[in-house]
C-alpha cells in the first residue's frame, strides 16, 4: 500500500508524528550526560604516562604505587593520585605500559 503524504497528514491531524519529539527530547537529555574524557592517554595521565613508558616490566600494582603513587591523574571529577585510582584493585601484574595505562583509564572512566 503506497504511503501518501495526505494520508499521513490526516493520521496525525496535520501534526508531525511523536517520534520527532522523542528524538529531540533524547538528544536534549544526552547533552547533560557526563562525557567520557577523550584524547591522548598520556595527556590524561600527565607525566605519569611518560614515567610508565620507561618503567621496567613486568611489574605489580604495589610496585607502581610505591614508585608513582603521588602522581596526579585527571579524572572526570578532578584529579586523583595514582594510589587513589588503584586503591580498589588487587595487586595485579602488568606486562607493559599499555597494560597499566589501560587499567588506569578503565578505572577513571567508570
């Protein structure tokens, strides 16, 4: 059955369907959501990103906290020390700087 514009106009009483209103409302609501931090991970990690690149691996969470615990990391809520960011984790072993950075970024973006 063909879709004639006249039939659609009659169906909605000359108004656009509610779907358009929902799309606008949904878009408007998303504008207030927390945005994930984007960009270069080493930029988010500051000097810590460079320090992790030169660190010897494998290493553990405890070793990282002992060496870099005071380094500040940008989070969605401000800044936290590496020790604060890693506090909820168990003593894990990391094989590379990428492993550590992925873990840190995962913790600060949840």
